[in-house]
C-alpha cells in the first residue's frame, strides 16, 4: 500500500522494491539455488525459510518458546558445519513458492501436512502431531457432530481447514460456512469466536490449547478429522537433505509430549529432552518485550537447560498460588518464579535449591520526600499502603505491635506491587513496601521514587522441585554453585536489576532555533521521505531512543540510533545498525512495516502513534491493548486517552492473564509515545519540512 506522506499530505511512492532487495541481499535471498545437500555444502550455508513476524507468535504459557523450530533448524545447520541464514517471507502463502523457486532450502513454519501440499513439496518426519477441533464459546452446549445443523463455521478459504469444513457441510447440510477475510490468522478468528462475532471455527489442537491459556471463554466442542502432522518441507528433489533432516528430528524428538502429567527425576527429563518450568508472567520473572522472551528467571533457567541439552516448556498457572500445587501434581519439573524459601512451603512437600538471590522488604517513598524513612522507627506517623494478603502486611503489623505508631492501609487486592509503587510516585499514597528486586527493577526505568529503609534481614529465593527428584536438585545446585556471582549470573542480574534505563541522566533539552536538530538530520530526512514520515517525528523518536548516540546499547541488547533489537534488524536485512546510515534506515523501515500492519483506513497520524507504541513494547502488546480498550468501551481506533489507557492495565494480572502477549509494563509505551509527541511538537516550531 502507499502511505500518506505527512510532509506533503498526499500519497508519495517509495522504492519498496529496492528496500526488499536490500533486505534480501542481507538474508541470502539473492541466491536462487535448487540444489540438494551437496550443493548446499558447497555453498556453505543453509537458507531457512520463515514467515516474517516481529513478535513471538504468542507468549508461551503452556508450551515451548515459539521460535524453537527456528533454533532447531539453526542447530541442524551448525551440525553440518553450515551457516544458518534466515530468509523471511511476508506472506504465509508465499512460503512454498519461495521454496520451489530455490530461494530457500528448508521451510520451517509449523506447516500442516495435507495431500495438496504433499503434491508440491517433500515433508520431513513430523515435528508435532495435532488434531482438528471445532471451537465455540464457553457455555455453548454443542457436544456432538449432530448438533452442527443450523450452525455457522468460520474459516479462511486458503486454510487447511477449508476442506474439512466442506466435508462437514456435505454430511450436515444445515451447516453453513462463513468465508473469513484472508488477512485474519487463526488466532484472530478464535478471538472473534470468543467474543461472539463468529459462531464456530476450526483450529489445530495445539493452537487451541495455547490460545485457551489466555482466552478462557473458548471451548472445544469436538474433535474432527483425526490426527494431522506438522512438518518441515524441502523441494521434492532434495532427497539427501530430507534424509539428513529426518535423522536429526528423530534424534532431538521435537514432538512435544503435550498435556501429559508426570513426575520424574533428571534421567527421565533427559530422556524426553524437555524441562517443564512453572513460572509467572511478570517483570521480575518472564515476559515479552519487543518480540523477545526475557526475564531474570527465564534467562537463568534457559541457561541451565542449555547446559543439560534440554528444551524448556514454559507453564504459567492461573495464579501464583497454583505454582506449588501444579508442581506436586506433576504439571512441571521445577518452579522458577522468585519464590522465597520458607518452612511453610517446605511443609507443603517441596524441596528447594540452594539460594540464588537474596531480597529484603524495602520501604519505598517519593524522590522528593523530605522525610524519607532511614530506619523502621521513622515510619511513625506515616501511612503504609500494601495489600492485606501480602507478606508485607504481616511485617508491618508486627512492627506496629512493637510500638511504631504507623497507620496501616489496605491497598486494593487487584493492584500489583508495581502499581502501588506508581501511586506512591504520583502522590496518591504515602509509602509502601516492595521486595528489593522489584524496587531495583522500578529504579531502572523511573526516577520519581527511591528505596528507603529495609524491614528485617535478607530472605533467600530458590527454585522448587519435588523431594523425590534428588538428581535434578543436585544438578540445579551444581549450576548455582558454578554460576552464582559468576560472570553469567552477574551480567544477567545487572541486566534486569542494575541497568540504568532511567532518563534522569539525560534530561531533555529544548531545541535551539537554528534549524539543526541533530547531527544526522540529512539521514533522517532521506529515509523519512523514502518511507512517508515527517522527518522530525523520526528525529524525536531517535532522541528518546538513543540521544543520537550511534553506539548506544540498551539493557536488553537493542543497538544504534534507533535502538533496534538484533533479531529485528536481521529480519529487516541489516547487519550492523551501529553505522548511522544503517541504523536510521533500519529503524524507519521497521516503523513503516509496523505502521502498515494497522488498519489502512485509519488516519496516518493515528497509525503513527500505534506504530510508535508497537516499536517500544511490541506489536502484540498493542493488539492486546486495542482488544482491551474495546472491551472497556474505549475507542480502539484512537491511541491517546483510549488505547493508551488500556495499555496501562496490561501490567495487572487480571488483564495480563487474558492477553495474548501477556504482561506488559504499559507505563513505558504510554510515556514513550507522549514524550515523542511533545518533542515532535517542539521540533515543528524550530525547523522546516
């Protein structure tokens, strides 16, 4: 589509073909080669065809990280001493044509094996086995095929479900088929079923399981069509490549032992090659940021699994209280969720690893508080606001009983500690208490609070396991013996708890009236014009991202003037974004790609705000916020005062649980877009188009 140029107010063409060529050259698409394994070895690289996405498909709550297949394909390449080269394809329907045209060597896209596809490509041994299911809303009494008469099933005509729908219609003439727009993926169709927009749909069982984890209003009515494999694909003539892939996939056993409940020690876990990790979706454990799965607990457990050649399956129970019961039931192998080691928890029947982190209950006050408490006794006369159900309540109650005349006020139970801290920052509450690691996270991204006095001694965190799994406990303890306070551990801890992300050291200065905004104005003008943006908006964004430092690197690894994540820059076709030209080009191109994902009928300035929010937090979190805004009765087609309000709610558990992409620190995109808008307005006053 042709975007509207803000500078001239009309449609201006862009050299998309040249941009695609640039990206393709970086990803290896310039080579058209239909050779088998011998030709690939001679070339020295394996081209892996992938559907382009800026996000992980969903935040895993009951399964593997969504990029596991890509990582396994890369491992296959390295075993053959080949360089793995991702080749991203915008349209799912173009994947097989690209493979047949020789633009890639292996197609890795969780593709369902169908007779029609078998006629075109050669499939490997399955990477998963799924069942087609008819899906409806919770409360629907549909429970058998005979009930399909008079119902309507919604499917895309190009999907693998279309033929199943036609067969069902033949058997049950009263069934109607609703053809769904091709731009809607299966998850979006399932969402519309949950909202009552569509009556029924068809989906694969593993996708239904994943979506149901954050859409509890869905219900599986019945299974149809039997089991169907998902597999990778190669060209029909690539027999040696397929043979090598089959041997590799058989060895690594990528097929997931889906919903099995079992207990077993380390030897049993290694036999399955899957470590099931019970955790929480929060800023201190595991979350999705700019398309990357990150978090202190996630990084630690991923490294542990790597040391033992295991894949991790992430399991997020509905609430924190379910972590230990689910472990005891055999739904996971260990709990990695910043659990405090307590006698009460041990009495419930779990064993803890040795401590890997220590925290203290810490009083939090505003930065400008002239009487910030230096010791617990200084809390006399102050009002402490915490949840009544939290451990902090009991600590403060004991302090009050010891003679400290403080006022203890109950915060609403639905508020997370981070939200209570935010209310202290804005003056709504006087003081609160938070674990020191939560305070550390808050201090990396805000400058309006400070840590005051500690209450009591440090308490240890540990991973929880079953007492009957001594080998797993021994392996975890050996891991912490080796890593605790070592290089990897220290870097990981610094990344989440000590990294300076605060803007207070970079106080924003108003631009002077010289017409020159940044040292890179010419680059911003060039690429903003190419992609249809007002260059001053991009300059404002770059200032917020990097303060015009081409060598800037964020706590999470984003780089360059526009702070592009490595995976995103590779996907957009850029290798070194620390070069100013490449950094600006990559950032503006990514902004353009994000903007084009939003409704084309929206005004371009509205799409710009949505794109900026997606650039900061990730496209998926913006989708979640728009859905939530609609549920709240706010306008999902406006960012300011509408979708941004919903974005703020995604940090609350009751909303994050039903969001496709889970927890989001919504205050960051909220502030990010507003800071850019303010700076953009200032730039408009001192510069010409």
